[in-house]
C-alpha cells in the first residue's frame, strides 16, 4: 500500500516539476518589458474602480455548507458500499435508515428555500404601468397648472 | 545494459518513470484535442477554422504552443505575487495526480491503490482551491467572480457525481479502478452500464438505474470541467475569461492544459465506471495489454468528442438554473438510484 | 535514515511550517490558503500510518469541504481581506501563564504515557482499511453510524438556519 501511495507522491512531484519546467522554459524565451499600464489590472480598458475584494453574497457560503454535510454523508456510505453485499438485507436497511434521517434535513432545506439561488427580482413592466407618453403628459399637465 | 536493468528495477526510479508516462500521453492528446475541438466547433457553426498552417491547419496547435511560450508573462502590480504564481501549480498538480489512478490497460496503472475512485473525487478538491487562489490573487473583479462561481459550481456537482460513483461501487464491490475494470471484463454485455457480471435478472433490473446514473455522472462531470453549457465561471460575455483573466503566457498555457487534461480525465472516469475501462467490447477478441490501451483511449476520446459536440451545440445555463439542476434534479434522482441499486444487489 | 523517515519528516515539516504560517501570517487569506498545506501534510502522515481511507477522507472533507468553506467565509467577510488583521501582542502575562500551564500538561502526558509501538510498516500486510471500516459500520458500530446521521441532520438544519438569518441582512 505504501509503495502505491509513493507512486502518487511521484505524480505530485512530476506535476509540479513539469509546471516549473514550463515556466522556466518560457522565462528563458520570452521578452520582459513591463511598464505601469501593462501591469495594471485588466478591466476592459477602464481604470479599475474600487477593490474587487468586496463583500460577497452569502449564497456561496450556503452552497458550501450544504455541500459539506452531504459530502460527509457520502464518505460514510463508501466503506459501507464495499461490503454491504455480504451482509444482506440488514445492511441495506441500515443504510435506508441512515439516508432517511438525512433526507429529513434535505427536505427541510428544500422546503425552506435554502437550495434556491438568491437572484435579483426585477419588477417587469405590465400592461397597467404608465407608458413614457403618459409620464410626459402628466409632467406637461403639472407644468401647465 | 545490466546497470540499466538494475536501475529500472529500483522502486523509486520505476515509480518516477510510471509517473512520467501519462505526461507523454497528455501532451500529444492536448494538441490533437485542441485541433479536433476547433474543427468540430467550426463545422458545427458552418465555417472552416484554420486552413493556412499545414494541411487543413494541422500545424496550428504547434504554432499556438510556440506563441504561448514566447508571450510575455505579466504579473499585475495589484496581484498577490506569491499566490498568483502558486495557483497554476496547484491546478495542474491536482489534475495530473488524478491520472495516477487511471488504468490505461491491464498492464499499466500509475498507482493501483484500493481507493482509486475515492482518491479521484478527493484530489479534484485541490483544483477547486487552486482556482480560488488564482481568482483571489489576481485582484481582478472578473477573476474573483469567476473563481467563486467556479468553486460553487464544482462543489455543487460533486455530490451527484459522488453518488453516481457510489452506485457503481455498490455493484462492483470495489473502489480500485483496476479491479472495477476487471469486474467488467468479458465483452460489451459485462459493462456496468448493462449491469456488470451479475446474474441475469439483476442485470436486467439494474440497466435503467445504471443509465440514469450514467447520465447524472455525465452532466455533473461536464459541470466540473466548467465547459458550456456549464461555463458560467468563464462566460466570455460577462466575465472576460473568469479566473484566469490576468494570466498570460505559459501560466495561462498551464491552466489551458489542465483544463484539457481534466476533460480527458472525466471522460476516462465515465469509461471506467460504465463502459468497461480498457476491456474490449468483443470479449477476448482484440484484447490484451496493448489493445487495452487502445480501447481505453478510444473510448475516452469518444466521450471527449461528445463533450465538445455538446459544448458547441447547447446554450449556456443561468446560475440559478445550474444550482436547480444540481440540487433539485440530479441529487434526488441519484439518491433514489442508490437506494434501488442497493435493494437489487442485496436481493 | 531510510526513505520512510525522510518522507515522514518531509510531511511533518510541511504540516508544522504551514501551520505556523496560519498562525503568524498578517493576512487572513494567506492563513486560509496555508491551511491547504497543513491538511495535505496531515493526510500524508495518515498514509504513513497505514490509514489510507482516513488520509483520503482528510483530503476530501478538509481540503474539498472545510477549506473551501473557510475561503468563502474569509472572502465574504467585509473588508477583512484588505485590512491586515492585528497579530500584535496583547495581555502578554496571562497568555504566557496559560500557555506554560498547557504546555506543562501536554508535556507531562506525553512523558508519562505508555506509548503503543506497533509493527514496523514493512511488516504490515498491504491490507486496505476501508473494507474493515465498512464491516465495522455494519456490525459493531451500527448505532454510531446512525447517530452520525442524526448529527449531520442537526448540522444541516443549523447551518441552513444561521445562513438564512445572515441572508436577510445582506442584499448584495
């Protein structure tokens, strides 16, 4: 087992060395003529306004939280899946109970809307809305009076 | 000669050589796939793509590499330099170490650990951290938004894909990728998508659930490689290039290579899980270690082409649709499939 | 010193050095990213202890789950990322006393414990631990297995509730 993991370590090292080699090769070949404008942050040609490191929407955090719980659940199921065949129906029912308890939580977050992605709710114009002409007319009226 | 043989039998040297071998596959594979992708995209959109460099533009990928090597490497002054340089390492190392557990043939696997497929799920998390690192270090709005979206997307789709893998582990009773392939040896009818080598009635009742699991894994693997229809993290029209906006030259090339390597990786996992890995579809006919490598790469490339085809055919999803698909469609169906498979297997 | 020892010390140094960066870094994001190497080093040490399933679970849950969560958390926190957190010294005397007591306690435990010394790893048969864990979950540890599920249920409900309260406060 250790030699197998040793090969994985070799893969990690080879990956890192390959990346380093590529970067060094290009470092030898490429030009290097930096100036202030070239090194400025890219924002489609505009001067960047404010820091990009602003406060993010909490929805990313919610996704990561729910993911974590489910991932731990999956980790529990993997060793079980390896051997449950030889234990028959009992092992299956054990897993059903395990999942059933978790499905309660899943149903809870589903019903409470935590799985919804927070999205902006723009108000769309309807037939009852004032048209631009009526707005102008109203303004004209108010100016005249 | 004697010395060379002795050197090769040294476990460290052989481990390093085994670790180098997939690199020799990835580099030509990336060149070919970039070409195939451009040509397929062009023909789907009724145009020609490159025609000038060599016969039908076949030399274009080489020209691209030369160009990328010579490009100036720009590190923006606002960036966190150390993390900016570290991020491509993490992304490539995370992707490349997954190749350790791909059984290219019955004779070649980088590392035959008992937990192969489990390791594959785990090591992809290195890539997520690498993407977040690149996005944050760039200190650029597009990069940071792209990285956050990308991370949220990958973690959301990891649950359905892990559940799909769980279903296959339940049928085959092993997490080693090599044993999983041996389980499916013996022709097309033994593949897990057709129920593996279980008794006939079990096979027949497993088929529908296996097909559903296959579709779940296919969709979530497409989301994990961030390609259209799931390319919200690098949606050109809103985020320029996503997390690698600020990267140029060779660092960008590393991200690009990792993306294509990842594409083969998920396709290869589909092949290992459902389509028999390196086994020949004709049983013992055309099988053996060399034919094994041929079948593995051919099947993998078929799914790579399927991915490219879908990428250039489907429009992009919206973020909320993406989360809806993952949490409210794929996850419940995957849970139901796991339950059904469990019942069928213990019966 | 054989290869096994060299690899062990490599992982030990990676773990401790990156943990030191977590504690001493003045930038909270650097601390968070440094945790990656701490978790990775711990996973490596698990492998060296022949706990392969635990090692990969460490990678999966801590790097893939907790670290991503921490990074999201750090990036969510208003202005913390651009403001350097204070790591100066405060209340030196009480801190020194508490740390000294704690260090004495831990050192005493380390000194007096009758450590179990297992077989050398070369003598351990290449047995996978995952099947044994699976068997234990079905036979001797059924109740902990189900209780784990209840804990996860509590975690998911609690997490969702807390996040919801946060969500009503932010509108970006």
